[in-house]
C-alpha cells in the first residue's frame, strides 16, 4: 500500500479544513516546500487538492499544482475542479501523473468516459461520502447528488479508471481513525484499485489499512493529511507502516 501525503490548496497556501468546512481552516505555509519535504522523506506519491476549484470549478491554484509537480521527483495525483477536457489536459500534459475527477464523475458521465479513454491509467474518481456511504457529496462537499456510495461504485463499474479515492467526510481532519468497514465494503464491490482517505492519526491506523483484505483485495493507497502536517505522525514512520502488508 502506498502513502499519499496530502497537500490541500486554498488561495495559494497549504491548508487543512476540518470535515471539509471552509470556515474551519488551518494554514501551513508554502505548499511547494511542504511537498518537497514529503518527497525527500520517502513518500512515493503526493496528493494535491485545489479546494477553491473543487468548490467553484475555477482552477485558481493550477500554477501552484504544476509548481509542486515540477518540484518533486515522485508522481503527483491532483484533484479539485477537474470538470472538462481542457482542465484535465492542463494538468496531465504539464507534469501531473494522475487527476482525480469528483463532481463531474457524478454529474457528467460522458466526460468521465471520454477523459478516461483519452488518458488511460491516469484518471481516478473521488467518492466523498457522508453518513456511512448514504450519500456522495460534490462541489467541495457542499452539495449532494442523491446517490449512495454503493450506487456510485456500481455506476463506475464499466469505466476504465486508475483508482477510486474514497473519503469519509465525517472523519476527514478529525484524527478519529479510518473507516475500515466502509473501505472493506467498497473493496468487495469494486474492481478498481481503492485509495483510502480520512481519519488516519497514527502508524497503527496505516497498518490496519495495509492489512485490510476484502474479497481477496487490498487497498492501493492511503491519503494522510492532518496527522502529517501537524507532526502527529512522521513521514518515514508512515511510509514504513504502509508497507506492513508487503
């Protein structure tokens, strides 16, 4: 299982939100330097989210995303506001290894099919959910689409994707532990690789994720944000914990 340290962007700065609440923001300085530190310490991926774009669809932090991709020697996975082919191309043809499509995956399936076909193996879908998977949220988690996590996974079954990035919104930024049961549920019902997000607070949490098996399948990766940026969990320790199932 790979570690994906998260670098969330708002107004050009590295930030963390609590449960996706734009009113509960903590600032962490230069996002490019943060990404460099993660890569230098052994992270195999960097996960970048343009929070402004996720909310509005306008790629206000694209230059910063591309600066991160240029500054590190590991692949960058980037999401937030990727809702059209030009937006996807602007990232994938300028240094980003993989894009995560969220809102458009639920609202514009034709676009998702087109972009995944044009960039095979380089498109993931973000499934951010509330209430144990009762509803998938979009537009920076400010709207619902009336679709459950199970329904979303079923809709995506025939689309060629690099991964599903599954986030429990209630756990995001709370350091309350990952949703092992929910992630196992997705693993058992999807044929796609699954990347977990939300709630990781310790190496023990990562070892639990690395050891999770459902229907003979394991997680492809785990995204960690607050625990790393707050220093609760060291990057080297996190990388080692992710390798626990190897």
